[in-house]
């Protein structure tokens, strides 16, 4: 079994942002013959749904012309709009072409989506998960969720993927500790909890800490809160970052922070770990798989601003832990480098066939 016999389906990783796009981008860079079909082109959900009939028709034609070459359709999806789009690709793959199908679930709020869905939608979710030949979960925690709520034919846990880089040692800051937040700005990621903590402890942080925020989402609300709290000297918003700018930020920051309420297995944390950064994050989704409390970072409860403040203060007052925890982070990150993940993925394909 070779990856040339697999057709990957997911968001257009060349044009889109986010975790699934990052995973597919690294798959494309590390798989020699990467057969791919986009399930969505744009960040704008309405535009994607307008294009959906054409995308589905093009997908049908692609499977028809590739014929026997394709043995497995590997769908990467999340919740809500992503599920509805992928459901149609699932039907075409299984019902029309009888292909082996993998449903690789990335959604940070898949449990919320399922619990709040109508009876009709729940039946569709159950149908897709129970009829897929294999479900891929991002962590043991998510594996438990799928086993508890569904009856998958087969289920495996596969690590997310992060680009390989050589180990670098953390720099102990001479003046300011630089905290870095990367991701979609909003309530789910805990961005505003972080702002509240900085504002509440402004007098303590102002000569010790700098927070850099990179991402998209609720930008207006973020700027408004920064202005109202008068913490512009501590907090800097720099917009969405990728490429060289992102690499520079990761290389020069000391800690990556992500106080989310729901997560899959965040790529931003894995990226920070690959740069030997300690992480401060919440114990939700797949994060406990990569964050070992007081070993490679500090785990806090979602919404607990007191714990979040104490975690930040800990590194300010114990800067030697930046090196120790940073080394532990890098060791954890090795499990997510391409050579290991792609090898495991190829094994999954062989076993499925």
C-alpha cells in the first residue's frame, strides 16, 4: 500500500489558514505523490457552500478518472459547516465508488457540535462515523469520546504533524519575558481571559512582561479591550502571522500560551514545543497528551484567571525553568515530526487495505 493510492480531501491548504490546512500543507511537503482534492476554497463559509455543488461534481469526476488507482479516500474534517461539506464527499466515496474511507476528525468543538445537534443531524453524524472504515482521532482523550458516543468500525490515534527543526536552547530574557499567543482570537481560545489577567496585574507585569498576539478573528474586540485596559505598552497585536515572520516570533519568544476552552490538538502548541518553548495551556481536548504539568509547561483550568496569572508569574520569577521546560518540550515535539507521523500514516493505510 502506497500513499499514491490515497486521495486526501480537506480545505484548500494553499489558500486557507488554520490547523487542518497546516496539517495538509506538511503532508503535501512530505509525501512524494500527494493526491488532493479541496472540499473548501475560502475562509468565507457562504462562498464555500455556493461552490459546494461544483466541488462535489469535480470530486465525482476525479474519482471516476483515477478509478482503481485510488484505494482510500482520507477526509480531514471538523464540526459544523465542515461536517456538512464532508458528509457529501463521504456519500460519494462510499455509496457511489465503494472506496475505503478514513474520517480524520480535527474539530476542537466536535463534542459540542454533536451534543447540540438536532436528531436528524445526529443521525447523519452517527452514519458517517459508524460507516467510515476508520476514524482517526487526535488524542486518547478524543478517542474516548468517539468510543463512548459512537460505534466506529475501527479507530486509531494519530499525532498531528509539525515541521522538523533542530533543537535550540531557550534564551533567558535580560529584561522582558516574551509571551506569545497564536491562533483565532476569541472566547474559545481564551484570548480575552489572557487580556483580563494582564490588565488585572498590570502594575506587576509592565516592567517584566511583553505579550505578542498573532491571529485573526475578533480583532476589533481585542483592540478595544487592550485600549480600555490601557495595556498597549505590554500587549501588541500583530495580525495573522505565517512564514518567516512566524518563524522569527517563535524563535525569539520565551513561552507559548493558549488558555482555550475547547481544543483538538493545537498546531500552535506543537510549533512552540518544536522551538523548545515551555507552554502554558488549559487541560482540554488533546492538550494533556502534550503538556506535562511542571515538566514542559504549566497546565491551568479553562477560565481560571488566577491559575493563568500564577503560571505567567512562575516563569517570571523562575527564569531558569525556561531552559529546563523548553528542553522537555522539544523532546515531546519529536513524536510529531514528519518522519514519525508519515511512517505511522503509511502503516495505517497498509493495515486498512
